């Protein structure tokens, strides 16, 4: 790793892709040799996060321009790219959601006695088929 006086332009960074890695650490611009795979199997905890990164990468490519611009604004002066900030927020939000869902796992006392959607009082549901959605109609205050 080498400290540099200022971050180089994006076209310079792109020109060194695969050879040099430019980044900011604690506000200090740095450059290092491009990270190489150690050529061995990763720890199970590391491998378990790979699908999250894949989903985050796909979602980044799909988000609207205005949301992308908001991430670019949030990332300015942080040393992170907008994509890195999005990925971090996606992964940390996902982990918080999973932790919350695990905490909210219903007990026998709180589990609903209903086993089908038709048994619920605020629904108007015929026999469901594959590909149908359950949506809420605020005008009738029913799930349909």
C-alpha cells in the first residue's frame, strides 16, 4: 500500500483496472496492487455473504437514476463510491431484517389459528392459483 497526495481521476483508475487498486482509507488516498485471489476456499462465513453481494450488484444496476443520485450525494466526501454505500446499506439492512425476523418468530401462543387466507376476516380470496398476488384495497379495507 502506498499513500498518495490526492485521488487520481476516474479515467486513470479505469486504465489501471486489474493492476492497481485506488481507494481512500481514513480520509487518506491510497493505492495498492490489485487484490489477488489467495487461490483457496474461503471461510464458510465469507462464502455465505456472496449471494448478498450478487443481489446488491443486480439491484444497483436496476435502481432509478434519482435514487442513484441520492446515493452519490450521500457518498460524497466519505471515501466510498455511491455503489459501495448502496451495497453496505443493502447488506446491513438485510442483516437487521433477518435479525428482526428471527426475534419475531411467533410462539405457539401468538401463532395465528388460521391456516388458509380464506379464513381471515378482511380478505376476499377465491381459490388462489400460481402467480397471483395478495394486495390491500384501502377503499374497502380488505386484502384481495
